[in-house]
C-alpha cells in the first residue's frame, strides 16, 4: 500500500529544490567569473544600464510579489473553501512570489556574467536571502492561513 506524501512535505521539497538550484547556479557563476574562465563581455555603459535595470526589476519583483501574495492570501483566508483547496491556493500564490524573486535573481546572474560586477552578485544573493525567508514550513503556512492542527490532520 502506497501512501501519498503530505502536502507540506511536497511543497517544502519543491521550495528546497528551487533554492538549491539557485544556490548552485550562483556558486558556479561566482567561481567561473572569479577564476577568470569566462571574461565579461560588457562595457562600463552596459554595466551602468544593467545596474539600473536590475535594481528596478529586483525591487519590483519583491514589492509586486509581496503585494500579490498578501492579496491572494487574504482572499484564501476569507473564502469558505475546504482546507485542501486553501492550501493549493496558498501554494499557487507562493509560487508566483517565488518566481518573481527567481526571475530577479536570474537577471542579476545574467548581468553578473555580462559585466563581472560584484554588485550584481550581491544583489542576486540578496534576492536569494529574501527567497530563503519565504520557507513554507508547516507552522508558518498554518499561521498564515489561520488553520489548526485538526484542520490539517491527514493532509
């Protein structure tokens, strides 16, 4: 008899996989650029332009992601849907927020490869730190959705 893994275990596993992939990509990028295996292609003008774009994309991703997540979370909490449906809606909202942060981090990674400026590495790793704070562990999700242990028993 095969049992299905819990929602929380599956969801946390997905989060950890995405975080691991991002960390791995950043470590590789930093090693490759720092070791000089790949020479940056961009000029100072491109560096300045990418700095402005990366900051705008990054702050936009953080702000829009947080606002959309909060809006969707409030809608889920007030809906009269079943617990499983609330959890699925929460997961969908969290994935949207994650994807915005991952996109900002990837743009910073691309910019770092293009010009080799350590500011892009710092910015991208900052986005990873924000992403790291979004860890969807069970108690946090339950608190955000105002669910009790009885509500999530058996999920």
